[in-house]
C-alpha cells in the first residue's frame, strides 16, 4: 500500500517493496497519469493478461482486478459504459470528498479518451 500511495504523491519508494530495485532511484518515477497510460496500453494489447473480473457489479459499473505487469502494482478499477460515465464522475467526486477519511486506501482516478469507448477490444464479454 505504501508503494502505491508513494506513486500517487510522487513520494519515496517503499523499502519493503520486493521489486524496488527495478524502479531505480529513491522516488517514484511514475505518477498516476503515467500509471493509467501504461495500464491502458496493457489492456489494449491483451484483455486477459493482468486483468480479471471480480464479478462485482455496482450502480456505475463492474469492478475488475488490474495488475500493471511491468511494475507489479495491483489495483481495483471500475469499468463502465459511456452512458454511465456521468454517474461514475459523481462517484469519483464523492471519493475525493471522503479521501481524508481513507487511512488505508489510495484512490487513483483515470480517464480514457472518448476514442477508447469506440475500441472493440475494450468490450468485455
């Protein structure tokens, strides 16, 4: 958790993180935007590698487990449709409001371009 929190804040790498030596330096070189871009590229290349459904459906979408294979970071993401994008934005706003109460969890928000919705590879069966 400290490693992902450090990435979100551009803080120091977690000394207990097993792959720390692969990241180089003492600070995270990747910010949340770059993390999102890398995760998106990985998703476009292969829908199944590093991604898996959790079979949890909510009001705004479906929860998925996503692992950025190049770094070993695993996060839970919400996948939604374009029609529910506004509802997801409202949910994100609520998370930001409550973030000060979140002692253990780091919220990373990512957005895909509109073109991503038209990509047939991004449709889960």
